[in-house]
C-alpha cells in the first residue's frame, strides 16, 4: 500500500515538475529586432499604470538584436542623433517575434529635405488636381519617415468649408498622391498601406 | 477496501496523467469547434481538409470553409486569439435536390436556423471586439449624431462596418470626431462616412 502511495505521489510530483518546466520554457519567446539604420537602441519592459515610469534597460544593441525575452510587452527605443529622431515602438513577445523598425529622420533633416522637394511635391499634386475647388488653397505640409512621405492640408478660406488632408509618397524619384481625394480624415481602414504614424501625424496637422 | 483504494488511486493518477499530457499537447493553442450543416460537408482550414470538428490551433488568421456538392461553399475568415471559438458554417442549398432534402428534414432546417442565429450573435460579438466604439453607439447630440452602418469600402464583408457621422457644418463634423477621440478611440482606426458632406474634389464627378 505504502509503495502505491509513494509511486502515485512520485508520478504526480514528476508530472507537476514537467508541467512547470514546460510552462516556464514556453513563457520565453525568441525575439529578433532589426533597425533599418546603424543606430543604437535599448529595450525595456513597458511599465504598467502604477509602475516606475523609468524602467531599467534590459538590452542595449546596435542595428540588430536576436535573443529570448519573457512573454510580455516591451518597448524598443532608438537613440536620437543629428540625422535620426528618437522613437519608441511597443511590441509583444509571444512565441517567435520579429520587429522591423524604420528609423525616421530628425525634424531638422526632414525640414532641409522639404526645401529641396517642395516644388516637385506641388507639381505632382497640381498634375492630379490642376485646379483646387473654390475657396481652398494648398497648405504647407511636412515630410515624414525618411522624407519619402508627405502630408499637408488643403485649407478653406471660410469656416463653411472643411479642412481636407492628403498624403503623398515618393517612389523612385517621383511623388504620387496616395490618398484620393483629399478628405476630412484619413483612415487606416481606407489606406492600410500608409504607415499609421504618418496617417496619425497628417490627421493632427 | 484496500483494493478499492488502490484502484481509486490508480484511476486518479491516470486522470492526472491524461490531463497533464492533454495540457502539454494543447498548450498555447485555441480550440475551434466547428458546427456545420449538412454535417457531412468537407471542412478545410487554410485549404487543408480536416475530418475533425474540434481542432486546436495556434493564434493567427485562419480561413475555414465548408463544401458539399449541390450546396454553395460557406467560408469564414477569422482571427484566432486566446479565446476558444465556435464556428457555424451553413452552405446554402443550390440544387432542387438540396432544397428538397432540407424541406424533407424540418428538424435539420430548424437546427440550421438556430445555427444561423448563433452565427449572427458571434458576428455581432466579433464586431464589438473589433470595433469597441460600437459599445458607445448610437449617439445623438444637438448638432451631430454618430452611428454605425455598412462599410462602403468592404461592402461584401459582414465583419466590416463604417461609422456614420451626421453633421451639417464643418465644426459639427469636427465635434463628432473630437467626441470619438474623447472616448479614447482613434477615429482614423475606423472607416468614417460623413453623411452630410460632399467632397469638393469629387464635385462634378
């Protein structure tokens, strides 16, 4: 009798241990983070509502990180420099995760590029819409990411008309209007190919 | 007595072992329960035929379809997360024989209608989790109202909806967008249709 109890206890113990081990192993996911520029970045755990707003850095790396992290939500933040802006991207680690990060140019660099590109941008817009609807004028816009996205307003001259927005994309040296027609709000449902951050920035102009 | 106790212990150990193996086997997977009428329809998941009506899959996007001769193919695209799902597939009768079969089997027809109702509830629930703003709609204010309706962008997809904003003047439309933002939702995550707005760039089209 004692032998049976011992065997059953042992079996339950071993099974419990195996279950714990499997659960623990599976609570880690393989993660690969790739930045599209040779810049430094850090990873930290995304703080919860009541947690320290400056959580400790878990990993520092340049360009690429490959490793394991416990399941959860993390933030990767790249360093700011004269050429690149500091940006944070949240990601969830669950099983195998790959995060590709496009580092954006700094505000100063984008402003400098815009001076060179503005004429081409305006020409491309005018080619699509040779005449603006009555009561509207073209507003000054902004470049985003690597200077390959542009967003601006079409501004009404009275408050009975709506502000309209549009986004243009530079592909192989040519600017193209990618939100047609300009609209009150640009939705990621309608334009799933435009980065959400770009749409959000243009909707906030 | 001793013998009965030993048997009980062995049964308990067996149950624990079975549960442990089952837990490890299905760890991190979600159960899909497929309900289909006619019951002998051919079920495919992402193009792979399966005989089982209860399957365990990893989180991700799946296309589940039911096929049977004389019936139209019924297909559901779904995003599987961590919650177990019931899927109702109801191929529609196409031939006279198929229609007659349903007429001759009123019990099956009743079951089919019950499945249809459950499917509608499931779609509604999916809509509410996909578009959390729906839980706060409809809303009517003095100068604007907000409701939901069919998507114009994806009219054939029953799981796509649009947010309809009624507001005669530009400030009313902006107030509606602000109300959505104030509830913690990003209007750009939705297909927004301004019922009282004619886009000046489309005027004359």
